[in-house]
């Protein structure tokens, strides 16, 4: 499955049962230098839209929301020591957390890459 | 630093580099002459420490030099304009300092017998009278230690009033404009309320229709309060404020007013006449007590008739026998919501504020508001053709601009502000309020002369011209002339170093 | 009017520039109903001389600590503040400058805050400290909220020997925030804290103790700290008299998780209760849950060392309704006074000063304890202890005052229903002389006979 995106600038990539969640290149650019990330703990249950993580830059702190309902499998352990991974590699090594889904149907609510790119363009 | 002479010391004539005390002093040095220790048995039990704390001391001349050199690296009101919107950086009169240091005010203990401090209690009562009269409110809580603490006081009183009516479980919503200062939603959340944002209209004020709709969402019975700043954080007077207050009161809600901008209306408008239930006053803004590099502040909070019974302890009562401090719940029938702070409040700031109020008087204070509003409008009028003001019409005591005038220059609000530093100005408030993009909020206050404003305006116009002419270096490299260039805040946040440590810092010095 | 630079000619010219006929045009947005045409009913402006005359008269009605033998404590202490300190805090660039949000032109403030934070760390034996809070009582309340955040629990256990005002402030903030608490019994006798351990339940986040406690008792609480932590709670230690840290074991060394205190004793006068300066120190792992301002070290664009406010994302101006606290100021100038005084003293100077304080208190306790009708209740103390007197303590204090001695604080003034009507809390510091002590003993003898 190709990546899906939310209006809050999160991406989701599916590998079997496990979804990996991160924030987009656009989001990290808006934030500026990321100084701290708080990722959820394994076992935490989330509903679609719940606060799942926090990403902090020097001047701002933003919530990262669960794009789907399910259970967190793992928060990215590398982000504690190297929060700048979010800036350097937002689509790959800067992933935030992995989770299992309880309702695959929720994926339909999300945008595909083309739709997300158009959405970002409109934000100007 | 390009183009600037390098010196052996790193000093630049009168601007001197200064090391940390830990790099200069030693534990055994002492700048205080102490008596020999009287011979007595120790009664420290098992709690005696074996050795002295590892902190350096300096002789008096060394200490004086250290702090004087540090002081030279600070901008200050005494040195120049500080056009910080919402901060009211007015002149801090020295009479206030002299009065606060009178031994009869400075050298008395909060818990010595009340009969021995009647003059102090009288001062608190007099201050209370001035604040109540200026605001048209029947009660005031003097104990909050700062503006944010005063907000907490006002909202606690509201919560107590709601609880007394048995409505605490239902009234959970607090309406707060998007333009509000961050302390407003922080305070509401601290008390367990749910914050609901009110949008602004195209005029920069609360959208009255949207407000009424929000209010009535659940029939109004779930609204605890509104938290409004007036004049608001865009520097504009909320025209519909009386209607807002009436609509709110009609559904049983309470009106908290953030009094940070009282300087615009003091002596001309009384918040009590606008329907306010609680308002904190920043003595360090409107009433000239010094900002001191970040504190101490003082935030007395005026309360309406409905909230007065819940005022926190302690407070001063006047009777034929004199003044008495009501300190404990069993000394009064009033259902006070409790105590917010040890002792009685910021007495040192009370003396300063009263000294200021007595100096200005009712006529002077009215002139303060008028001159503050005049100065801000003068700046607005003479900059609005080259900078972009998002809202039409006169402002109150502060003028708001956004960054659209910098569009396509490659320069943002931050760069513009840093370039002001090289010109000798402290930047205006940046990126607040959040409702406009790249906000620049300018509050000159009434203690600036026309000549100062003219030079400021000319400088700002020159900076704008430079930005539009593409003079990027003037902005991107700024500041170049301050004691330090732009500082790496990312590093400070990623790898916090919050104290000096021998191992790390000595290695650093060796490099 | 001396504080207003604009002249009538200036005002006219400025109004003309903006095309306004009068100042009233600029107040056009104020509803008519709210505009006041006349002046509010308060005195008109006065000269410096007139203001001075009135305020001096008011000040003259108060009995000052320096004018009599003075022995009041209970959370605010009279110490000698060097003249240098008061001079430094009156320098324009410290007195009239703002919060250091533009660090390039406020390195003076930022550097002294960094030095202050380091000093607080060393004094408390903790790895990290903030740039100060309003005072000790609000710092203690904030520490309790922080413990709730860190442990995700909602109940606090308080020692009954906390300063009653501190208890009241913690109670107030807890109740308003929807938290609960329990407090052990209050008594002047020292305790090892077993009763506090017994009160811990599954929802308890912290235990709050005070050392020296309200009655003056000092003790090594390492064993208690261990027990509290074994139960999964944080130990919060309150230090009401910062000067004690020059002579007694540091709360950090005894195992505290959070240390809060009142810093007034260093650099700041009595000032009838404010402004004071709250101290707040914690463990590294809890840094992001700490309230208040933090100053950190960094470098500038030229590679020179400098200082900035940091970790601001905890604070209200960024997190708004998710902030760790609503606090907006620190105690600025009061923290400068603290750090300047501490710098003048140095570690060994502070220790000697502590020894003098302790010695004076010991001498006083011996003089008073020898009197008929006075029983010393505190066996281990720093510079403050409690006595039981043979008459109600508030009457004793009032009569001592009439004899020109400010002899301490009756416990019942802050604890009116605790059966402590005959308990008097007395402090002695380096300002007290042997003559003062003799005068107190003589006056007390008269009052009790």
C-alpha cells in the first residue's frame, strides 16, 4: 500500500498489520528545528484523532494525532537522543510510532499522496 | 566578526567580556566581614553538614565589577525606548524606590503583632481604595504575586461562585478569544475548565454573532465564564463589550477581564461599568513598578459584588479600632476560596504603586491614558503607509502590524526585529497576538517624548525601505553590534546546559 | 506633571498629524455609557515632597525590626544584607529592564540567572534548578502539581509540620485542580515520618516534608526518602530558611526528588511578606515537567558563549492550555539580590554565617530555657526553635512588644485550632547581639511573672 496522509500532516505506511506513523516534510519545515519528541508507549490504545505524540521546536509544540484507531506497538527509540532525525529524514528514519489497527476502514478517510500534495499547495 | 577590530581581551572599549563567578571566585573568598562564631554546643542533631557548599565567593570590589559589567549588556527603559506591546514599559520613578525602602515599610515582618504595623495595613487599605475607585469595583484581592497569579485568583473566585450555586459539574466551558495571551487558556485548564475559542471578526474584535452562538450551544447553562482582554491584544477596544457582558450574565456566566492593557483607559473608563466580574491589574505595567528583568510583579484582582464574598485570604479590614488583617477562615463569615500565597502579598510593590498613584492623582492618571493612546496612534499614523496594519481605525495604547509589508523581501518579522537592535532599540513584541501573521505589536507608553517617537518612526521607515530595497545583510546578519550575535536556541533546547559544572566547563576553557 | 514628557504643543501637533480634532476622537470605540467625563473621585496629583511626607508619616507608625531586639521567623527571616547588594539591584540596567526574550541585548540578566540556577543546585544538592518562582509557598504547590504529572497520580500526603500558609496554598491549588490530599497531625515534637508512610495509597504521587520544619526541628530524612520512593512516590522537601543550607545536610543528598524553598534570607529584606523569591530544583529526568523559566548556555553566530531562556515549550506562551503551569514571571530582581549576596558570601562564608546563626539561637534557647515558665521543645534546630510558655503565647508576644522586644510568632496565629496556644516560635540570626538576647530574657521574665 502506498502512503496515506492526514490533514494534520501525518503519513501512515502499512506493512502487513503494522502501520508506521510520521510527520511529512512540509510539517517539519513549518516546525523548524525539532528539539524534542515525546512518543507514545507500547500498549497505549488510541482512537482516531486522539493525541498520540508531541513534537517540539524551539518556539512551538505540536500534537501529533493518531490517524487510525488501534494500539501502539512501539515509539521510535532513536528520537530521544536524536530528535533532529525528524528534520533530516521525516519520511523514513524520523518515524514517530508503529501501531496495529482495529478498523482498516478508517484508511479510506485518509488522503493519498496526490490528494495531500494538492492540499498542501492550497495552503500556500 | 567581519569588519570589527579584534582585541586581545575580547573587550570592545566600554563593553567588557565577563566570565562566570565560578571561573573567577573561590569557595574560601568572602566579600562580607563576619564575626567570629560564638562558642556554643552544637544542637544540629544528626543534620549537620560536614563541609561548606562548593560555591565561589568574591571580594566586594570584584563582585561590584562583575555585576556592573553584566549590567552593561542589558537594554533598559532608563537607556531607551522599549516598545513592547502588552508590557507597558513606562518610566519607573525613583521616588517609588525611595518610599519602598523606608524602614517602616521595608524592615517589618509580616507576622509581627498587628498593633505594631498599623501604618503598613493602612497603606494596603489605601492602595485597595485607589484600585477599587479607579476600576469601579467593590472589592479587591491584593495577595496575587503577579499578573498570571491574579488571573488565577479571578478564575478561582468565579469557580468558587459557581460551586456555591451547585453548578460546577455543569458549567465547564470557558470562552477565550483566539487572540488571548497564553496565560488565559493555561489558567482555565489548570482549574479543570474546557477552553473554547471565540473567533475574531474582520475588525480584530470578538465576533459578536459567533460569540452568542457559542454561548447558546447548550442553552448557555454549560458556560462558566469568558476571559477577555480589553483593550484586546490587538490594541483595540472591544466595542460590543457591554452587550457581551449582558449576554453572558443572562445565561449565568461570569466575565473575567485580563487587565494587562489598563493603561489605555485608566482614569477614563471603569471596568466595573463594562460588566466585568473579575479583573487582574498588573502593578508592574499600569502602575510603574519596575520589571526588574522579569519580576517581581504584583497582580491585585478587583472583584464584583457577586464574587466579593469569595475573595482569598488575607485581606485588610478597617474599623474604628484601626486596621486588622483577616488571615484565617475562622475570622470571617465570608466563604473565602482560600489562600493563594504565604503572608500578605507584594508589599514592596504596593508601596511603589501607591507612591506612583499619589504622584499622578486622578488628573494625572487620566492624562497617562490619553498620552499613551496618543503616542500609539501617532506611531500608527506615521507608519501605516509603509507598514501593514491589519485593522482600520484608531488603536488604543498599542499599534499592531503584520508582516505582509515584508512579503517577497525574504525578510521576516524576526529578522526585522534583530535589525532594530543594531539601531539601538529593543524590538517590539513579535509573533503575538497569534491572530495575525508575523505580528509586530508596538506600545510606546506615555513616558516617551515626541522627539523619541519621531526618531523611532524615522528609523522604522528607514528599515522598511532597506527591506524593500533588498538589503538582506542588514537584516539576516543582525544583530552585529550587540554584545552577542544571534544565539543558537536549538542547541540550547536539544542539549540543555542549565548550570555550570567544573568537569564540562573547565574542559571547555582549556580548548 | 513630572512623568509626562508631552507638552500641550506636542499633543496638538500630533493630533493634527493624524487628523484628529481632539483626544476624544481616539476613544471613539468606547461605548458612551462607559465613558467618564469627569475625574474619578481620588486626590489630584502631588509633588514628590508631598507624597514623601504622607508616606513617611505612614511608615513611621510601624515598629521596625532594626529598632528593637527582633526574633520573628516562621518563614521570613531578618538577616544583614550587604549595602553592595541593594546598590546592584538599583542599577538601571537591572531594575528597568524586561524579561530576557531578546537575548542579544539581555546577556546581563541571562548570565546572572545561569549563576543563580547553579547556586541553587549547589545549595540544595540537586542537578537542575529553575530561574525562581514567586515564593516558597507557590513553589511548593507547583511541586505537588509536578509530582502528579510525573507519576500520573492525583493525591498528595503532606506533613503536618509544614508552614500552615504553605499547606493552605497547596490545599487551594489542589482543590481547584481536582486533586486530593491528606495531612498528618501537627505537633511541635519531631518525627521520623512513619505516620506519613502509613498514609500513602495507590493514588499517591508525593510526600511533602519541611526541613527545618515549622517548629524549627531539623533532621536527616534520608531513611524517610528511601521509604517514600520504595512506595513509588516522590519526596518533596521544603526549605523555608535557605540560610540553613549553609550548615545542615542538603535535601538532595538526603534523597529528595524535588526541592523547593524560600530564598528571601539571601539578599532580600523582610518587606512585610513580599516580594520574595521561590527556589525550585529537581532531578534531570523530570526537567520537562518543571514549571517556571529556565536559562541555558549556548553559543552565538560567532561561536561566543552566551545564554538564553530555553525549554520554553513547557511554558504558557507556547503550550497555552497544555502548559505545565500558568506562571509568567520569575522573581527577577529578587533572584539577582539572592545571587549577588551568595556571591559575596561564598561557600565558606555561608557556612560561617550559618554557624553564627546557630550559635545565637543556641544562646537564646539557653537563656530563655533557664527561665521559669519557659520550656524548650526543640532539641535539634538551625536558627529557629519553639518554646512552651506558661501563659497564652499571643498575650506574651503582645506584652513583649510593649516592652520593646519583638519576641517571635505565636504558633496559634497560623494554627488557631491546634491546641498550640502556649507555643511560641522564635528565631535568632546574625543580627542579634548578646545584648539583644539579654534584653529578651529580661523582658520575658517580667512578662511571665
